[in-house]
């Protein structure tokens, strides 16, 4: 047990110190931060100069009255179109609109702009006109405020689930969490391939096996790499969480959304055995080939298997309780991602959760045993490839 | 009690019989030479002893029984192909591998320092292994092999890549370990090292043990009725001599059938006109025995170290002036 711990610790630090690992762990969040910054800049640089208004009908209310409704961008009323045009040319306003004399009968409005006017202008003009029309219509004030700008306060209530937050979050969280976990597996799990090929070809593995059993060696390596993957996830999710909390304080609409910690726990519980299966597969590939590049080709097969839930993504979202969705969440290669997606969208029966995890964990234990057997076989064939037939033959004879 | 007992062990890979009914016993305090051409089955046998692979039939007993974790801590192994982790610092690798042998980190560091200084590697302790020369690698790996003070040491080509000075250093360390009572199994193609260092040998060919025993006994077994003699007088024309040729002033004399070296020596002593300065019973080199057993082709394949300038043999050396 102690030796397994030593191996795990050594493997962890061996790869954690690598520049490539540090770059991936810190690079991805920094990339996300950069993306957030770009989005923020785009929104903050949004056109917010006033919009001019030329009223040829006399129905428009004073802009300062309208300003109480918190219009953005603000309005400036010009007495003639010439004045408004001059203001537009001087870039004092981003656009101006003309309410023609026949507006009340035609409903036509003319908007003049130079360059890109804000997308909000159209809605704001509509609100302004509606508010102006209501102000002079004699409609009771409280009713007018309902019909006017900002009067519509829609609440969406789902009859399917009683979840807090909203449906987008129920899908997006597990999707991105699953994606991060997959990325972590494919990056750090790939280290296993390299480690095994190197150790096999330079015979370090033989020295190690005079100190520990193949199972101890693999378990140690696996534990080290799982911790490495979890470090990656921890850093990434911490960045995400902090980023989300910062955004939530600035965007009131998101205040109802609570970070789904239960989902993170679920993700970790499912992805640890999945990680082990992937790393074992990489180890078997590593023991069967003589160069890392050969192994990477074989690793592509596993990536294809892991990508199956993505092919059925639409089905998982629209029919999370369908037979296919249930099957996907039971098959060890596809279960982690499928379970996560379904967890966000439906209530998974406990038996499915238990069976899914047991099948996954059982496969993980079996693959560790399998690696031990292949290791004994692969040790003899250094400098040579192992065929699938040889692997199966070796396992049968052990 | 033998440190290693190999009883009728066989191992087959597909159509290849890698090890075929081999039995050996290796005791503490001896250096046992495991010889054989490439692909003979030596490495497979070593791996079976180390429990890296399991035999199809037969039994292995190490320290009196089957392998377990505690016994693994008492074994040091230097494999033939060496590399270690290229991107890790020397001291770090040594301490890591020592930790897997159950050695406390502090103790391992103390021992590592002593060995690194002894083998002139202390200045390189913080270098990555990829920065070290092949000889340095070799010495580093030898340190890894013996740092945990193992009772069974298996070294495969321990001198490859070493210059004469370092070869001598490692050789003396191995001999010192033997004197401490360690059991050492050495596989090498450097036959002169085997002759100088090994107490016993076994020659493996095509998976089978074709020859085994103490080095001197094996050489005697293959000795032809030949002596090397120098001196003056009709050394080469006596009736006891079947054939003689002179090389660098020394007569290489093949004795007639039924004539022993001792009898020939007595005959020489009776001849007053003969003066003997040097008399040696010629024993074949292990190199020659190896070639005769496994064939010249295999020997060429092995690139064995042959020492043509040395005398052919020197088991019994008598320096005596006779009748002079």
C-alpha cells in the first residue's frame, strides 16, 4: 500500500511539474477569462449615444418624462429634421427618427442613422411611441403603465420539473462539466501512454517490477494520474465558479441560479472510474506498441467510443428517459457523460444510478487486472508489437 | 540454504521454447555467471527468477520460498537495456527507486551520497539523466541496484559502456559484495570478466542448460592434453610429445596419448640437458569453450571479448629449473 502511494506521488509530481500540464491547467481558464473579457468589451462599447426624435404630429411626450422609465439610449427631441440631421452628422446622436404627420393613420416611422445604430433603438422607439400615445389617450395611469414600456413582466413556470434556476442551466452545467472532465481525461490520461511506452522500452518497468507487483505499479500510476486529472478539474471549476459568481453579482437575472455542487460530486464519482478505464486502455496500448505515435492512433478508437453520447445529444436532451438514453447511461464507455446530461434534465431512478456506477467501477477494476496481465506479457516483447490475439492468449493462459 | 533455487523450469512463447527444463542452485557469497548467446533464454530465466513472468512448469524458490513483497526488497536488479527516466534528476530517481525498496528517504539519501561520491557522480546529482553520458548512466543504475543493500543481486552486462577505470571500480564493488556474502548472478558476454570474477557458471543455449559448474572445473573439463613450456634443450622432440609449435619463445606442446602433464614434467626433470623456466598446464579459455558449445556463428553474434595476446591458460604454473 505504501509503495503504491509512493508510485502515485511520484507519478503525480512527475507530470504536474511539466510545462505542458501547467499550460493546459492554467491556459484554459485564462483563455476563458480572455473570452469573457472580449464579451464584456463588446457589450461595454455598445452604442449608447442619444437617439434624436422629430415629431411632426405633436404626440411625443417630453423626453425627461420618458427618462423616468429608464430608457437606454436616451432621447433628444428636435424641432426640425434639419436640426436632427445636423446633430447626426456631428455625431451627437447615433440616429434619429421622424414621426411623420400621417403617423396616426399610417403607423410609419422613418429612422435615419449613420454607421451602426444600436440594435436596441427599434424597441426603444416603439416603447417611446407607445408611452407617448398612452400618455395622451386618457387611459388610467396604472393601466397605461402596464401597456407602456417595461409593462410586460413575463414569468415562465415549467410544469415538468420543480427545479430552481432555469432549464438552460440544467443543461449547460452538466454539459460543460462533462466536457471539462472529458478534456481532463484525454489530456492527462494520455500521459499514461507515454509513461508506459517509455518505461517499457527503457526497461525501467523491469526495475520497478522487482520492487512491486504489476497491479501495485498500475494502481499507483492510476492514482497519480487521477489526482492529476482532479487537480485540473479543481482549477478549472474554481475559475468557472469564481467567474460565475462575479457575473451573477452583476446580472440580476442569474441570481436564482445556484452552482450545482451535487452535479460536480456526481461528475467526479462517475469520472474517476472512467478515468481509470481510459488510463488502463492507454497502458494496454502503451504495452502493445513500441512508439508513442503508434499508440496515439489506437487511442483514437477510445475517443470515438467516448464521443458516442455527443452523437445522441439531441435524444438525451429531448428524451432523457428513453430506452436509448437509459442504455447509454448504463454502458461503461458512455455512462458518465450520459448520466450527467440526464441528471440535469430528469429524475434518474436510483436503480439506474447504482447499476450505472457499479458497471463502471467493475469495468475499472477489471481493466486494472487486465493491465497487470498484459504487462507480464508486454515485458517479454520489448521492441515488438503485441497483437490483440497475443493479449487475449496471454490473459487466457495466466 | 541456496539463495535461488530453480527446479526444472520451462517457459514457452508460442512456438519458441525460451527455457527448457533448467535447474540451478545459487548460494550466498558466490558470483554465478549466467552465460549464453543472444536469445538463449537467459533474460527470460532472470525474469522468471524475479517473478516478472511465471514459468509454465517448474518451481522457483528465492530465499527459501516463493517471491513476496518483503523478498523483493532484498533483490537488486540491473537489466541489460538501461534508460531510467530521462527527464528526472539523478538524485530524485535514486531516492524514488530506493523508496520502492522500503528504504527510508533520509537513509537512502545518506547511502546515495556515499555511492555517488565513490563513483564520481556527486557533482551530477541534480542533473537530468538525459544529460549524463552512457557510462554515468551505467554507474547511476548500478547505484540503484545496490543502494538498498540487497542480498540477491542480478546484473546483466554490468560493464557495458564503462571505460577501463570504471570497469575496475564496478568489478571491485561486485567482488566486495560477494565477500560480504551477497548472492550475485551475473550475465555477461565478457568472458575474461567471468573467468576472473565468477565462482560458478551455467551456459544456456536454446533454452537448455548445456554446461554448468565451477569455472575452473569447466575449464579443466575442456582441457586438451596440452602444456606451455619455455626453457632450453630438446623440449619438443621427446617421444612424449605428439606435436609442438613455438609462439613467442614458448612451446605449445600437445602430449602423446596417455601422457599426462605430470609425467611429461617428470621426464623433463630426468633430462639433464633440459632446463625448464616456465611450465603451465594449458586450460582453454571460457571464450573457446563458449564457441565450441554454441557455435562460431553465435559467438560472432555475441561480439564476445576475445583476448588473443594473453597466454592461453594458466591454471597450474610451475617455475622450476630442472637439471640445470
